[in-house]
């Protein structure tokens, strides 16, 4: 992989490419986004027909939009979808009418507290139409007649999602999920898509222990659809991570799985703490992103969520201010680095059995002490060997050892590798 600085710039360039596209929970914007991602990693794209029953939900009609505007009597577009996909209420039904501003106001959405920002609003499951605009734009509109046009279709079609699989040494899986339904919002969640994509590329250059499955799906309905279509095989999913809001300047935030003490929860806590990065760990709540679908009690998968500033935790959230200026190559590179560090721990976190459990085996005659000669951390490495031998009872994992001994996981894993090479422990 390229240096992290270069990777950050590449991820930012990917976000720039995806930013103008109008995405929703269905439609050609999702397909166009997946086409771009598919240039970076091969994708298996799935099309699920409208009307398909998925758990307690039904795949909705597909929404596509070509143009939309509000124009004054001189033909000037005072609100223009071509300028930003946020200007139209998501899933708006088609409209072609002329009406006075007083009537139009009921269909206009603004943010009075941030008068220069445009809000992001949707109406997925209720037939509605509307426009989103800056409060200062609305305030400047004179009374009078306005032409209102939304050239959209809401018809039977498909819900689109995609998967990318990095094969591992075992078929047990780690899922990495990101939502692809938001329009021009850079942090929520184009940054998450970019980090997931470059994480997949990094893992493909290795030979991971677990099989890693990356899921690119619209929020809520997409994850529910994936679960419905994979219910027979979710027992393979041992760990998971939802990536969202991965590019803003805030500190990293990890939200635990519903279980609260799942292995992924412990790994993320260990990595974030050991790295001394500013971070925050929060408890699970049944609100947020798609971790709540994967963690629903019928599935109860060990899936946590990693973000920087969490959803609704920054003022730009779901507004036009969540733009390319809010995200940075450095923040995305840092999020990617944490994911790689966490999965490196997850992949090596084994339970071992001491093959010489009666008394301490003689490490010197096996050359294990000699191998530490000259190392600045020789004493720490020696202690790691002793701790691994002590806790290699088939019950304790290497993460258990690292946490109990207060040692870096990498040091413990290296000690386990040396002991395994000397045939003193086995997995």
C-alpha cells in the first residue's frame, strides 16, 4: 500500500468524484456510485425487485430524477437541482405546476438557525414533494407566481446494493458495512465509502485470517435487505464494523455492539487506547446507522460502529455544509489506519495451549532468550513470552494476555509466534 499521506489524497479524490451524484435508497445515483467504487475494487452488484418482502419491510419503488427547479416569472431558477442534489426533497413525486409563494411555502424546507445552509430532507415512504433551500434565499423571494417542476419517476424497479469479498484463510467472516444512499454529503457518508474501499484494497494485499465482506448498501432498507437475503449464512459473521462519518476533524468515536463486550468491542478499545489517539467509546443504542440492524436481537451480530464525530454530533450534519471542505485526507487516512490496526489485532487474536505446562519451560536452550539480544524492548518481550505461556490454557486469547499484562498486542503476538515456532504452544 502507498504511504498514508498518499492514501488520504486518493480517498479524498474518490469522495470528490462521488460528491455531485444524487443518491437515494434506490435509483441510478446508487448505481453510478457503485460503478465508481467498482473501479477501485471488484463488486458483486445485487438488484432486488420492488415489492420483495425483506423481513418486516418491503422493497419500495425505485426513484429517479432528471431535473427540478423553482423559477420566477422571468424564468430565473431560484432553486435549482442542477446546482445541488440537496435542493430536492428525496423521493419527491413528479410535479409540474404554477403557484403563488404562499402556497409553495408549505413545500419548502430551510434551516433558520443556519440561514446560508441547505438542509437534507427525504420522504421515502410517504408520497410527497418539496424543495430544500437556504433561509436567506427564501427570505429574498418576492411574493408572486412561481413555476414548480420536478421531473422524477417513482415506479417499480429495484433496490441496488453491492458486496466485495476478500477471501481469508477461514470462511468465518468480518463484515464492513457503509451506506450509499446519501446525496451530496461528504462526511455522511462518502468518507465512509472511501475508507471502506481503501480498507478492502489493503486487505487484498495481505492474506487475512478471516474472510472480509464489504457491504455497500442504502441505509436501513439496504442492511435489512442484505440480512433477509443472507439469513441462512449470518452464522459465519463473527465480527463486524459499520463505517460512517469517517472524514471530519473530530476525534474518533467507537460505538459498541449490542453485546457490549464482543471481541470487536474489546479490540477497538485496545487499539484506540494503545494508540493514544483522542477518542471516545460509547455504549450501544438502537439508533444511528446500520449497526442497529445487524445487532437486532434476532441476529445479534457482533457489529460495532466507527466514526469520527458521530451522526448528528456536528452542526453540518445533513446540510449543504457537509461538503468537501469538511472532510480531509488526513482524517480519512487516520480512520483507515485505525481500521487496519484493529483488523490486524482481530486476525491474530488466537487462543493457544501450552504444550509444556508443568513448570516453566527452559527458554534459553531453545534460543528464545538469545533471539531477544540487543532489542531495546528485550525485557518486555521476555515478559510477553512468560505471560503467553502462563495464560496459554485454551481459554485466554492473546488480547486477554495483552490486557492483563498491560503489554502491546504486537509484542504479545510476536512472543506467541516465537513460542509456536519453538513448539511450546499450539492454537
